[in-house]
């Protein structure tokens, strides 16, 4: 039977409460010193683990700490530094182009409007949401990564793999002030318990609210 919007929102509230209790200190796993560095780290995190990005960014940011220095960098040098993050040629091109646009259009300052942020090379809604939510405390949207996609589908809150559609379906279910931390808690849960291909349903605090749980089935 199809779950009503009211029931779905009530179930989400229960899930959020339990996740808050389980992961009270969940936060962004990427290391950065400035909002600009978080932007670049998030661009690098595409198709790459946060742990790997955190190994690369200290080297990158020591040599190129801001938009001004990255805008004038040689692309081959950036490619060499970020090579291990994968798709390094596209990422290096985007990072330099993004930095140039920030310098030329925004005079070295990051725009705080999501519609302007997504005009930056290499920046989509996911990256913009990460930046705004974590660096500025602006809950403009919900960051949808692979963990959110997988777990929200398992919980049957969504039935799509499209990130934009997932975000729009989740927005009415989650209080806006929790949009940023919600993603961090889902990521922690996905890494610790709801692991892809081997979910630990018997250890899951939200298993009773999950239609995909194998507990008692």
C-alpha cells in the first residue's frame, strides 16, 4: 500500500531522531581552512573518497592556498598534485577555470547564491550545497551523494537515482535547519552500518523504519 505523505514525514522524523542520537557529532569529513578550500576539496571529491582528497589537499593548498594563486597555476602542476583523485585532467581544468571566474567575476569572493555558484566550472548543486551548508551555515538544499541515494532508496523515501529529484523529494520531509547535518549523518551511517552490498541490519538503529531491513524477515 502506498505510504501517505503524512506517514512518510512521521517516519522520517523518527529516522532523523534516531540518527541524531547515534551520530551527534557528524560533520563534514573534508579538511579545509577557508570556504574556498572547501569548494576545491569538494570538486576533487567527485568519484573519489574523502580520505584520498584529504591526503592531496594539504599539498595543493600549501602551494595554492586561494583563488588568486590557483587562477594563475599551470595546469600540468595541478594535474600532478591531484592525479590520485581520479579524472585529474578534467578536475584540474575545472579548478583553474573556477578560480579564474571567482577572481574575474566575483573579485576573489565566493558568491553565496546557489544559482551563481553553479555557474562556476566544476560546481553543481551537490558542491554548492556542501559549500553553503558547511562553510556558511546556509541550508540552501540537501547534498545528495552516493550514500544518500542508496540509503534513501533502501528506506523507500525515494524511488529514483536522480540526485536532483531525490533532493526535491527529501526537502519537504526534513526540517531546513537539518539539511546539512542530515547528509553527514547518512554518510556516517552508510560507512559504519548500512554498507553497500553488506548492510548490517541487526546493528541498525533505524531498521524498524526501513522496508528493506532483513531483521525479522
